[in-house]
């Protein structure tokens, strides 16, 4: 009997087996789900730092907390239309079970563990269905788990994993069904895809072109291929329309479905735009997806992780080249071409999108680097066909080594939650928050910790009264705010506005306290601002602020670092 491989299965008109009829598949899925869920939950407790990779999830947790406090009045967010209300439901269920009660910041990390485990089951099903091999499917699931960004995001409170799971599901269904795309199958893929971007709007853009190309590859007249596209778009838009109608007059609901299809999130911000300085960040984002998992916000950090980045570059390039060779050799089969179109175009379009926005950010890379697992599985299947059943075992051991390395790379961030709780008490004793405005970079963990625990507000400054003022408890001015929210402003204009705010706070009787960013050299500050501002703009901000104000050491916290009290230079 001919061995079941990616190539032989691809030559069949429809490679989809009824997996629920295979007892081993059901058992494997149960084991994979329970074991990965338990392992991820254990890692959350072991790490004790759900915002180790990125602090963005803390701010999402604050909005989830608003939904928990007032589900009726809290407004919907068109760019995360379903995320907040549905995650609030999960958090409420955890409250009922007595798990991290009242703390969505930690609960979201546990919810991500659940969706991470589901994602691994989707990978297993996709690879087992396409390759027909149980051992290759296990190796693929282990490899996917071991990838640094997937692993880190699955145990953090970042918001991407639930939407990623729906996206992965839509691509997996498309990879199997678009070989023989009936109208019903096309519509189901479109519905699942719509659910993904209704959780996270930006996921639409890299993947929609890939799905539309993929759905046209199966044989048929030009009219039939065009009809598949129409069905897909109608089902996708229809799902969004139904979602909008079901919310009815809820606060923040959009007026028409067009407002869900285009929300314009972050388009007019400092994140947007192509710039040569982003090339390094793009390179690091792609490589750290596999090894290390660093979210590089400081361009100079590349010197620290250079060996890791170069190693990952070689590995990713080798996997990509081997996959393309296998696709080329089997170009006459439809299934490899569908896989290449879906996952390859998703990668290419996604990296263009990332280059325009935040190429180093883990949540920007995770959804476009799915191809790496598909390519890995294809190579393992081909090696198994040629060299025998030992290949999946070797692949599994390599995946375990990858997982071990990436867990090891997390270790320095362990225990930060407990450390920061104590640090906030010390900071409060040294700098009374009712009489202090803090000047920070904007991306430090200090920002997320104080915002969550001290109920921060971004728009407080315009209504700030004389000191002392208990609300909001934390009052921040950030170097990154100008470059992000006024991307067209010059360095001189941004520096002048920030100087005015500092002076105004002083005139109201507040002490302005800067954190460790104040003592950075100009070169280090410029490197630290590289994700949102070019070197010229960052240098101007640095020089202007240091010319107008002087910083006197106030105290040094063992966790948060040094703090300086600012005074006018004259």
C-alpha cells in the first residue's frame, strides 16, 4: 500500500477524512488539549509575570474590567468588536469559579492558555488531515508550541490569541476544503475568518488576499471561480452585519457594517508609515518568532541577541527553501499549491503590513508566521517518506529542544508581579501620587503596573487641577505620546508641547519626577525611541528637554530603577 504523505494525499480530489470516526485522532486531540492546557497554565504560574512580553494586555485588561463593572454601559470598540465583551464573560466565569477573582489582568493569561491549547489541536488536525500521518501531526503541534512568540503570547495577557485561534481555524479549513470548494465550505471558512477579525480588526488585511486567491485555485470555469469569491465575501460581510445587528443600540455600536470593515485603527499614528529604520525591527520580529521571543523596543538590543537572531535566520531560511523545493517538485498537485497560496501569501502580505506598522511586535508576527509550522510539517512528511518513520521522532525531539530553549529565555522575567506590587508601595512612599506627575518613556513596565493598580487615565491632563489631586492616582507624561499621536509634528513642536506640559504641572504645584529614562545618553534615548521616531526627531526631543530642565536624583528603587526630580534649568 502506498504510504500516506503530503504528496499522495494532495493528488486526491478531497483529502478530508472524517476525523471523528478515527478513535486515535479523538484520543490524541483530548490528550493534546488537556496536556497543553495544563502545561500552559503551569507556565503562567511559574512565570508570575503575565505582561513579560508586552504590556499592551494590561490596558486591554482595564477595558475588560470596565465591562465586568458595567456590561450595559461600557462602549463597544469597532477595532476589537467582540474581544472585550466575550473576554469579560470568560473572566466572569473565572470569578464564579474563584480563579484570580477580580483580576482580569491575570485571568486573560489563563484564557489565552485555553485558546492556545485549541490552536494546537487545530494544527494537529490540519497536519494529520493533509499528511495522513499521526506522528507528523504530533511533531507539528510540538513545533508550533515551541515557537517563541506563540508560547509567550499563550501565557501572557496580550489580546491576540483568541482572534488568532479563529484565524488559524479559517486557514486550516481553507487548506483542506479549498481543494474541493463547495459553496457551503466557502461560506463556513468566511464565517470563521470574520469571527477572527471581529475580535481583532487588523487580522483581516494579511489573510483576506490569501483566502481570496486560495479559493480560486480549484478547477472550474472563470464564472465559478468568481462565484466562490462572491460567496466568500457575502458570508464574511454578512457575519459582520449580523454581529452588528445583534448588539442593537448598545453604546459604541457602529452605524453600518462599513464601519466594521474599515475602522482605521492606528493609521494616523506614529506606528504607521514605511521607514528604513524598521528594517532591523522587521528582521528581528521574524526571527524572534522562532527563537527567543524578544519584543525589541530598543534598536541597540540587537547586539545582545545577535547570535540568536542569526541562528534563527539560518533555520527559517533553510525551512523556507526546503518547502519551496518540495512545492516545486509537486507543482502539478493542487493541495501543495493551496497550502502555498494560503500561508505563503498570508506571510508576504502580512510582512508588508507589519513593515508599515510595528514589525517587531509579537502580536503582529504571530498571525503571519503560521507558514513556518506548515512548512516544517511538509518537510517532516517528505523526510518520513524517504527515510522512514524515525523522522517524526527526530522532529519531535527538535521541537522539545526548541520549547526548552524558549522557556529558558523566559526565566529572567520570572516573579515580576510580586516584585512590582512591592515596588509600587515603595514608589508611593517616596513620591506622593497626589502631588506628583511622572515623566516616563511610555513603554516601561512601570507604566502598565501603575495604570492598572492606580487606575490611570490617558486624557487626564486637560482637566488636571492644582495639587494635591487624588484622581487619577497615577499622572503620567510620556516621551512617546507626541511621536505616536502627532506623527507629522516636528521634533521641535513635540518637545515644545512636552515642555509646556511639564511647566504647567509645576505651576499647578506638582513635582515632576522622571524615571531612569532621564539619565540615558542621547544615543541610548534615540535608540529607545526608534520604534516611533527617527533619530533626528528623537535627538531634538532629548536635547530640548535636557536644556530646559535639570534632574536631581530623588531615589533609586531596586525594581523600577532611578528617579529624578525635575526643575527648570534657569
